[in-house]
C-alpha cells in the first residue's frame, strides 16, 4: 500500500549554503509520485514516538531551526519530494511536502480535516491564541470576514498616498556612500503604513505616549529576535502556549503599550469618530453580543502589526540583495521603471518572492490519514508545505537558483506553484496591501537611488520564527540619490 511514516529522524544532510549555488545549478527536485488523497479514518494508526527518538532528534531540531534551507535542499536532492523529520521542542514527527499535487490536496481540503497547525506555531506564544493568525475553524472565518474589508479595495487605495509620502521621506534622508540595511529602512517605512491602518495614526506617526512606546517596543523586539539567544527562546517556547523566559520579558513592554492605547481609545469614546482597525475591534461584538476582551484585541492588533510590516520589509531587502548581485537584471529593472513598465516590476517582485520567500514554510495538521505518493501519513501528524523547495523545483522553474524576472513576464503562475502569501483559507489577509507597498517602495528606490552593484557572495538566509530574512539585512550602498 505504501510507506507508513513512523517518525524516523533524518540526519539532516545539510548541503552547505544553498543560497550560494550558481545560477545554472539544479536543485535535483523534480517529478515524483503525484498521488495525494485523504484515506479512511481506520487506514492507519497514529505513529508512535519514543522518548529516545526525541532525545536523539534535539540536535537535528536545532539545525532545522537555524539552517532549515540547507537541511531541506540536502535531503530533497536525493530525489524525494516527501521528507520525514522528528523535531523536538515543537511538533515532533512531521512530513515535509513540496510537490504541487500534494500541496493542492492540502490547500483545497476541508479546513475541518486539514486545519492550520497554529497551535504548534513558534508565533503562538508571541501573538497569542486569539488572533486571525493563530485561530482556526469558525472563529478564524469570522475574524477574516471582520478584517478583510480593511485590507482590500478602497481601503488599500486610501493607504497609497501614505505609502508614497513615507517612501519619499525615507529616500530623501538616504545617506549617500554609506552601507544601509534595507531591512531596517523598509521596516520603519512599512511600520508607518501598518500603524496608520491599525491605529489610524497620520502617516503612521505616534502622537501619544502609549503609541510611541509601542513603536519603540516593537522595533526592540524585532531586533532581539535576530540575536543568537532567539533560537533557544524559540525552542523553549515550543513547549508552552504562553511566552516564557526571554520572550516574556521582551513582550512585556509591548503588552503594556497596547493596554495603554486601548485605555486611551476608550477614554476618548464618543469624542472622535475613528475608522481604523483598533476602533473596529473595540466596537466588535461576539455572537452573544459581548465585546471582545482586551486579550483578544491585543492578540489581533499585535498580529496585524507584526505580520503587516516585517514580511514586507524583508521582501524589499531581499529584492535589492538580489538586484545588486545581478547587475544585468538591475539595469533592466531601472530601464523598465523609467519607461513606466509596471509589468516588469510585477515580474521582478514575483521572482524575488520565488527566489527568497520570506515565509518559507506553512503547516497543516492532518486530522485524517493521508497519502502523498507512496508515503502514508497517519492522522494527527503535522505536514509542512515547503514553499522554499516548491519555488526551486527544476520541473517548475528551470535554473531555479538564477534570479530571472523574465520567467514571469506575461505569465500567470499555475495554482499552488507560487505561494509567497500562503494559500487556501489561510492566504495572507494583507496580501493586497503588501503588494501595494512593495510596488511603490521598489519602484521609487529603482527610480531615485543609484545603488552599487557587485559580485560579493549572497547574504545567508537567517530563520527567525516563521520568516527567512537576509543575514545582513539586505546591505546596500547608494552612489547617488535623486
């Protein structure tokens, strides 16, 4: 019938530096058995996992957290597009898939039998259990329905002027001749935009003590998450639904600032009409007519602020990290912007998000047995969809390690072959706002800033919680600013 997953730990044959492979290198990932289907409930018993296996897997778990891409590319190059691991400090036994047919089976499945594995997410202790990112089922559906209008259509159009002003201000202050971490520059810019959307701040600028405290605390928390201690903190929090240790200490000022903002908004109730997301949540009622608790509102606000700017900022950083190491593509991009070619900019962003997906993996919890090719997964197991491996399949993207926006010119990717925003009912809520930000920021930097191109090695990807960010923050140097 097939090979049953039995939580056997892989050695994690990490190929050093997948990000350093040449443009003409192949990934070795192609083809495979495309069978994917839900099986009968009694088809397989849950896979056992001994204490001894968990102890032996601890080092592999640390390696998986810190060098996820190297481990996955090393193991997948052997010809298998279904991989099995046993991860201590987290979900335990997992199956990793990267075949579009397998992914389609998961993403189109009833969420009741293949829900998001949010209870195992490293973000859960940070953003809490009540947000649109960590909830599942009917609660998640209601939250998306409540928030969706604020991230689409006219709402996104209304943010455009804010995005343009914030971008112009950051470029005007760009230091010529000095190294600049684009992730930091873009982080401040995108934080302005999301603070405007979430809290209704003019151009995202804090006006009260609590608002200023929140901005400062968020930036400090993001900085702390890039430090070596963050890996240990992530593993430690893998055993707890609530933050512990360093994570708890870092979040304390964030929580205090959010509480202060909620108190301010309640105090001004009725004096000022607001249309921001905080006001929406304060006015929201549950099915039995009760207001949301402060804890529920806190989780939602923190999720929207963190998810709404960090991924976008690092996509900007990765885009120019790639462009400055590919002078020919950089020149083409600048010419396209000068000619008003929006199609090329869209293709450039697709290629950047393919080549360096900021969210390299999403997870589903299989509540029924499942078949992926010849691998049979018992119910209760977590399946990880590797967006990173999917985006580097030889059969989908020839020369997968090359940076070539031309592959997306006039091409609409087939379903479940390009997933920078995830998929299914968990697709990123703010995808439209993110694309509006990315298009404006990348276009204006290309138009106004002359960047130094070079042949230095690619920046190493660093894994932070659920994101993959450039080790040096997308370090660039401006030769001139217009």
